[in-house]
C-alpha cells in the first residue's frame, strides 16, 4: 500500500494537479502511509512552483500527526522549511486550517482527516 520513490513523487503531483479540495482519498491515504511509515523525503525544489504550496502544506500537515518519530518529523519539516512562505500570501482563503493559510494552499486537509485516523495508530503500525 506504500509507495516507492517514483510512485510517491507521481502521487504528490497527482494529488495537487487538480487542487487539494478534489484529491482522491485513496491516493491521499497511500501518500499518508508513505510519509508516516517510510523514510522518503520529497524534494520540493523539483516540484513545479504552482504545486509547491499545496504539496508543502500536505506534507507539513501529515508530519504533525502523532505517528512519526521525532527525528523523522524533524527531517521532513527541515526539507520543507526553505519553501514555506515567510508570511502568508495576501489572498483571501476559504481554508480553516491555519497551516494551510500559512502555506498559501488551495484547500486544507480537514475534510479528509477522519478517513486517515485509523491508519495512524500503533495497532495499524504493528500490522505492516
């Protein structure tokens, strides 16, 4: 269910190509599992600038679920930091998630969180 490097990069691009509000929940789950349970670190420098805010926000938000080791979280957030805007874009946002606003993301992850919750438990981690 988890993705290799090439699949992971393709999945991130696919999730953000139509905007986060319309992302495929099954693909989001595969990306989340890969973020949480592998050591893959994406390179946002290789991501088209138009998608960088959405992908940066998505990975930042996923890193804040309490499933990753502290070091893994620090490594991931460290890779995202150079691309995070110093101040939120000056646009009106319909996002309720402050982190999405800070990144300037097109939408937030809140409508999908309930579907992800069963996969971020120690019980699930023991099954993989």
